[in-house]
C-alpha cells in the first residue's frame, strides 16, 4: 500500500499513479458534457467504482471557443495527435465523428496500448472489425456503447449479459429524427414535408437530413448491433436500406385502420439460407402491430426489441441521442476501460470473424402491404389477385376503397419471398386496370411470429 499518497474526503485511498489520465478528441456538446460528468463527479465515480479518473488533454478544432468545462486553458490543443501521444493520457475518448482522422487517431492510440472509447457509429460500422482486432492484439479495450442507442445500454447487454444467449432476431427503432417525424405524421395526420420543416426549425432534424431520413444512420447502428448479436461481421454496406421519404400520410392513416403504426425499423435475424444460416439485416419503414411493444415508442425515443432462444423477448428503451444520454454512455465505457487498464484486464473478447453469410434482401421473407390505384370496373380485383397467385404470394387481407377516379385496392399479404413480391409488383403495374402502384410497405405481423399478436 506504500504507493497510496492520500486518503481523500470520500475515505477512498487514491494516488496520482493510480489515476487514469483521459484525453478527449473533440469537445462538442456530447464531449463537453462527458468532460463535465467526469470532472464534476470524479469523487462519486471513485467511491462507486474504485476508479480515479482525470481529464488531462482535449483536442478541439477552434481553440477560441468557450467549452464551459472545468479544465484549465492549457488542457486544450488543436492537434489531436498530441492528445494521443501525450504520456499523461492513458485512455482516449473520441467524439469527433466521421472516418478521417478518427480512424487514424484511434489506430495510433490502440497501437500505443491506450484503450479507446468512441461514440462513432460510422467508424465502427465501417472499420469496427479491424479496430477490434487491433485492440485485441494490443491487449486493450475499444468500447462504443454510445455509438448505438445513445444513452440506452445495449452494447454491453448484448456482448456481456447475453454472451451465453443465442439471439434470433432484433427489431429496433434506432433513429430518433425519423421516429419523431413518423410519430407526428401518425398523431397529427400531416405529411412528411410539413413535419420535417417543423423538426428542422425546432432543431430536432439536421439542416441536411439525408443521414436520418434515408436510413444511413440507422443502417450503421444496425450493422454494429447485428455484428455483435450474431457474432459475425456485418458492414454497413451489407444492410439493405430504404428511408422514409416516400411515406405518405394516407398510408399512415390506412395503417392505423388496419391496426398498425408505421415506424422506420432496423431488423436483423438469423435465417436458414442456402443450406446453412445467414444474417439478414435491413432498415426500412414497416407497419408494426399496435400491440407490439415497439408501437408505443414515440417521438425521438429509440428502442431495441431482442428475441433470444432462451431469454425470450427483451426491450431496451430510452434516448438515442442528445448530449446527456450520449455522454452517460461514454462515461460508463471510460470507467470500464479505465478499471480494466488498471487491473491489466480486458473487457469482452470481440474480434468478429465473418462466420455467417449475408442474406440478400431478395431472399428475405416478409408480409407486405400494397396499395394500388385502380380502374373502378368489374374484374379488377380478380385480375390483381391472379397476379399474386401466379407468383405464389398469398393474400391475407383486401380492402377496396373509393369510387370512380379514386378507386384503390389495399392488399396485405401472408409471408412471401421478397423476390416473388417484387415480380408480383412488376406484373401488377403492367395491367391496364392498375393505374399506379401507390405504396408498398413490409409488415411485421404477429400471425406467424412471436407472442405479440
Ligand atoms: N441523428 C440521430 C437520430 C442521432 O436522429 O437518432 C445520432 O445518431
């Protein structure tokens, strides 16, 4: 015990030698909040976890900006490599986002034997396996709880609490912006453009909403989650992706009449495929039964619904973005990585071999909702039904709406193979009685699935 230098006011012994020095790459709203938590709650963290932490160096792009964090001015530098290389920095937190220079900087940190904590979903979705391998060979942690679901603990439950479980399927709402927009469309009966403009004005949506609206953000998070849940490599480009741009208020209303709500979901499941098992990962709008737990996830909240072989159904719910929630995720990882560093231990063993093939969307089976604008004349319904039948797609439900110019048919199918449904749709639009294929949605249907029907 001779190394202990003092007993602090909390009654816990600490020493400068045992304190883990932290370097931050970036100090925007999330980074600044994480610095504030680490500095202002350091005594409490020490008392609760036995880990003494100190933020020692922070790299920022603009040195003149006030960050409102309890750090001396000389803690800041505009050179991020200086943070990584600083001998007083034992652990590196990355909150700059994007690929370059984050990938280079984290690679350098890991090579130097410094554990890394990151909230960077894009980096982990594209280069996660390489970084995990590097961390493994360096014998240190790379932790990324905040990269998926912000403040929702999901990476640690999947990789540690459920390490002995065999995950079957994940259905998740991983993007708050689109969930906010779809909630407003559902509850206020307004169209996407109107809600989006509103959300941008209120600061809920980015000026360039592409990453959210077109599903890129959710696809990156889905790739990370699927990789960990199924213990295989899933790259963000392996994720089939459709955004919400084509969702119309009319279909949102029709969904409600049929007992569904429209959500942008990420689905990952393990399915029999080509004489083996494959992982199918996709992000797209879907109709979810109002009885499904995910249907109650409103506004900008996120949730991950996981089905496991033994554990059954689990749901993780909370704020998927924002400074406070994301910073809490980062700080939890910092504490874990720091404790492991001091104990010369490592967190979960995560290198991911590509053990499962990726199933192409054409081979995925789903229920479908199809809305057709049709001629209002005898024989149309049987003609349309015949096309479904010829492609082996079975119809579960049909609704005929409107008269004359406004006539439309809404069909909900039983589970069908995506390629067969696409062939059906191609043939349907060639019928003279079909004026327009107005909408297609995949439907999560309780009928043949788990207990939520
Ligand atoms: N833009 C994301 C969302 C948060 O709307 O959920 C960051 O991943």
